[in-house]
C-alpha cells in the first residue's frame, strides 16, 4: 500500500512537472517609512491546467536539490517581486493635513495571482496561470 502511494505521488509530480503557487503583496508607508508589509507565497492545493499560462519572467538563480521550491521563492523574494509589478497592482496615496503636520500615506497592493515555477538547471521560469 505504501509503495503504491509512493508510486502515485512520483507519477503525479512527473505528470504536472511544475509547482503551482499563489502570490500577493501589500506594503504601507507613512512619510516614506515602511509601517506595514505583508508577503504571501503559498502552495496551491488544487491541480492547475498548465496549458493556459503566460510567461512572466526568468530568475537566473539555481535551486539546490535538497531545498523546497517555496524556500527558493522566499529566499529570492525581491527578484520575484520585480516580476509581479506589471501585474494587477493598486497604489493608493493620500495626504492628511493636521495641526501637527502633514502625513503622507501610500499603500501598494499586488492582487493575489496564481503562478507556476519551472526549474531548468541554472534558472527558473515564472509563468502566470490564466
């Protein structure tokens, strides 16, 4: 039974080939100082139709075999964030004028996006799922 489950797991990983995740990001600044930052990278718990995707970017960093894909993405988060800026991004900027002074607040939100990661030797391809 355990052997059959192991074979099924290996077959499924080989069949789909790429790992699927979702990404979202939110940062709030006040007078050009970061006061809040929320980063989310999480595995998708559903099978994704890989035929419908759009190439987003390429990360020129290799993944070590003993590390997970989620660890790789969190480690290279700054490079990954640059890939998602052209996606669905909302920026809200407002100014509050009080007797104490002026407070300028900005909120940047990248709407949750599903994506897949394909590791190809010395680089990784990031593709969004449509």
